[in-house]
C-alpha cells in the first residue's frame, strides 16, 4: 500500500474557534512537494500546526494505514518533522549537539545518528557551523539549522512553515533544492508554506491555495495558478509567462483602484498634506 497522505473534512484552529473548515485533500503520494500559498492569515500556519498535532482538530488525516488523528502529539511526531516560523532560540548549544539531540526522538542508533548529522550538514552546506554556538548565529543561519533538525530525523512527512523567510536568494535556492532532492530520494511528503509564488512554481509538484480559512484550489501549479484565481486570492492583477528556460513565472501588476480605495490626484494629496 502506497503511504499517501489523505485529509478529509478536516477542521482545525484554536480552543474556541476553528480557523479552517472542511479541508479535504485527495491522496498526496510519497515524494510530493506541496506548496501552501495564500495571503497573510489565510490559515497556512494553522493547517501545518494542526497536521503536526499542535492545535485542536477534527476530521480524518491518514498516512497510508496510519490514522494520525488518533495518535497523541508525541506519537504523531514520530512520523512528522515540523519546522515553525519562529527561529530556534539562541543558546549555548553548538549546532552539532542540537542536531544530534534531534535524532533522539527517532531512536536512531548512535552511529547512525552521527552519520545522519554529517550527511545533513554536508547537504545544506553547514559544515562550517557544526561547532558554532546558537547564540553566535545570525537569524538566517538559525533558520537553516532549524531545517537541519527536521531533515536529520528523516520523517515520512515534513511540514515547513516559511522555511525561506529569513534567507537570501542563494540560501532560498539551497533549501528548496535540498528538500526537493530529499523528497525524490527518500519519498518524503513535504508541505511548505511560502509567499514566493515563483519559487513554488519552480520546485513544487502541487499547490494548495488558501484564503479566509477556505480551500480555494489544489493541484499541479501549472493547472491551478491562473490570473483569475490569483486575483481572487490576493486582489492583484497578474500575468503568467515563461522565462527563456521554460519555467513559469508570475508577474504582478499594481493593485486596481476600487470604489472603496480611490486613487487620489496629486493636487488632492498635496492639499491633504497641507491641511494636517
């Protein structure tokens, strides 16, 4: 049996209010890279936390024959690696120790754990940081180490909440290339929240579009993302074109003027400033 990730009539949120309702996703095969896109407060982080078992939820969530919803949070994290938006806290731990500690939840043999740490450091290009303390790292470096703590555990599902947010272009590409290679090699199903639509188009197999707590669309990005959907989601006009290498690109135009937010004439703006 293929260990597809299946989500059906999934409701999740906080103690007094569900943020997302009736989310249903057809089976996501192993090795899929799935981008969660949508505006701020669309529910992307909420969905990732709920799948990880960190927020209340109702509905069905299965990985193959395993009912993840029936597992306690600690049991669920045996199958799942979760990277939050918040950066790992500064501490006196060195990076190598932090990665080795992350393997303990998997009950890896000590020798295998050490080999896994060395592999991840090499894959992410973090060898120079291995014996640096957390409190000596920049925000971007800490984000990379946080990702390394997820990768070293080799989970069946990875949930990454804006894994490129604190990174420059080079490291954004490094992160998504490494995650892509891991998905292909280890057949890890990966869901990641991201705001950069062009990175999503470049690397992912599917996109899930959320807005106002609702699932607007899901499927292959070339079929799902079109100007009409993107206007419905973000309220901006877009064009989708191909670059010289054949990759799809989203090009955004300035927001439309609406009746509720009229464009002011320069004279009106100057008069408003003068009257303050």
